[in-house]
């Protein structure tokens, strides 16, 4: 059950009033995060010094394809075909549950392949790049959020 605790969502609302839609057919969620490095060496030291530079993030997952109407698949396809930003969230539980922690960021679907093996599910490999801005161009940095309890 360990891997099943992680949930993937996209926001069909706005940044100010999000409507999180669960991407239930996601498989093998991966959210790579890292830091670049910069040379911070100085003449006062005999050692090379590395300093942290820009951070990176993104998202990769497989989406299990099923024929017929599918609003989640349509939203992912719209991001790919129309270059539309989408806010995603990777959560360690249900996003409405008090105490759930999630990382949210604006991204754009950069890869939306077809993978149709003879055996097994048809899976759409999806790669999302962090683009940093919502549709109106407002810069939105990735955020880590903990869901607070209600009153």
C-alpha cells in the first residue's frame, strides 16, 4: 500500500479557488527535484566550493488509457496540444484530509505518447515541465502545503 498513498491531482479551478481533480488512473508517479550548482571557489581556499543554484522540478507518470469520454485525459491533452499551463499537485494522501502534505506547481504537458503493448494496459506516458506561471502570466513558484484542519 505504500505507493498507493501518493495521489496526483490537477486544478480545474483557479489558483485562488482551486478545484482539485484526482488523476486516479495515474501510474508510477515520479516528481524529480534537484538543484544546480555554481562555482563558489575563492582564492583564499585550496578547495573547490560548490554553491546551490537554480532548483528544478517536474512530473512524470503513466496514464492508463480507457476508450470513451475522459475529462482528465482531455485536460492533459489540451495542455499538450494547446500549450496550456495546468496546476498539478502531488500529495501524500487525499488532498482534502487534514495533515496531508502536497507540492503544487504550474506545468505544461511536454510528452503525451501512446504506448500500446500487446499485453497489458494501454498507457500514455506523460512528462510535465515546470513552467512557473499560470495562464495570465503570473509567476507562481512551487509550494509545499500542509492541509489545515477545519473550524
